[in-house]
C-alpha cells in the first residue's frame, strides 16, 4: 500500500463563507435526557451548576451518565522492565497493536503524564520511525481543548515512547460497554466535541485517521478528548513488510483501507461510524477475517435509528468519498438539524 501522510491540503469551507480555515464549532456540554435542545447548543466549557439548564440533573447525576461506578476500573500492574532518568511508570492504561499506554510520573515537572511505549519492532523500522517523528512534529503544534496534547517523542535505554497529556476518565468503548446505546443529547454533545476538534485540525491540514471509541475519552469533568491525534502508526500486515495499514479495521474509510490518497472525508467516515455505534450499541461494521470484505455488508443497527439521523449517518458512511459530506463541519450541521426535532 502507498505511504500516506496525515497532512493534506485543506479546502476552503465556502459553504460557511470562509475562504481560509474552516470555522470553529461550539464547545461540548455533556447532557442527559432531561435537557431539551431548542437552539444550537450554548458555549460552555464544563458542566457547572450555574450554566446548566434548570431541568438538568445535579452534577453527581450527570456524571453518573458516563461513570456508573464511583471509581475507574482497577489498573493493572505494568510488568514492564523500563528504567528512565525522568519518568516512572505507574500502571498500564491500555494495550494495543503498536504498544502499551502507561500512566507515568514526570519527576522533572512533578506531574502525571501518559506514555505510549512502542513495541520494539516498530522502533526498529526506519520507515515507521520517520513517519512517527514527522507526524508528531505536526501534532505537537495542535492546541485545542478537545485534543490530548502530545508533549514529546523520546528514546531512552533503547525504547521509543510518546509522552502525552494524562487524562483521567473512561474511553467511549468502556462507556458503551457499561451503558449500551447513549441518550440522544449525549450523542449530540459527543458529535459536537469531535466536530469542533476535527474542524480545528483539518483547517491546519492535519487528519486524525484513527477515530474509534478507544480514542475518544470522557474525562472527570465530562469533557471529551481525542487521543492519538495525527500519529496513526502504520502497521505491517502479513509477511510483506512493505505493506502497511493505517487506522483500525471497521472504522477506517475504504480509501484508507486500500491505501488511496486521503482528505477530510476519511475522518467524516470514521466519525459517522462511531456516532452510529453510540446510538445503536452494536458494532457498525463487525470484524471479518478478510479485510477486503470489511464493508461488503450494510451498517448494522441502522434500522433502530430515527430516519432523519440515519440518513445523515448513511451519507457520512458512504463507501465512495464523493458521496459523503465534504467536511466534518457539514456533517455536524446536518446531524444537529436532524436531531433538533427529536429533542423538543
């Protein structure tokens, strides 16, 4: 497959009368069923008791929408033999194909950070390392409240690791497994937060390319954070070491799966898949043995989604990128308009 960078040339979003960067959208507010949406969601950074509508539950009840338990799941011991002059590994947060994410303590700055320890095979791959360094340099310039900050890439004692902002919370995979389908207002807020962050990044020519529930975190303040922004690492598939796959099967766009050139519409596809899953509680595209058949079947659970919203999502998940919404901003605007009558 061809080597695709996360950088692309953003197209001016003329539908909104903007000739340069795409417009910023509103910031997220995680809400429950009790709040009716009579106009575009207001600008609020967090859920304070003063800024929430009278029908909203108390802060503790709002938090229980996403955190049924008072404490987060028990973190596992690291089991990692790693000695650093600056970072102390504390606990494993998550394990994936490209490495293990740890909660760690920065002894120099006296604060917790998240460290993604890359697997040795990736560290020994010159092509993969060149891509990681190039994309990290771009990702570190992104500064947005819904994007986890990437601090640095470091090499110590023969190990390559990525140092990121630490976010305490649960990802949407954990939340969906606990709760099943989410309430419509909560889905709207998640869509808004993602659209805001992606519009910001797309306006700067940066794609995410790995949007999935595991990379969407709800923190303790009920704000959404996108993880691994701009550093989707290419994975070797099969015995051909020159063949790479970026992103996650079932969420990456068909053009991404086949190694074709990418633009903002690849993130539109992935976001639509995630939003569909949050509404249905089932995988939109269940995993199959052969990747080329990943999208042979229709999206699962669409018949349980109200028709206006299903139409917006179907266009977002069109296999042909020319048939999709041209931008995340367009997708969110259509989703909001379709959602409004359902929340009155």
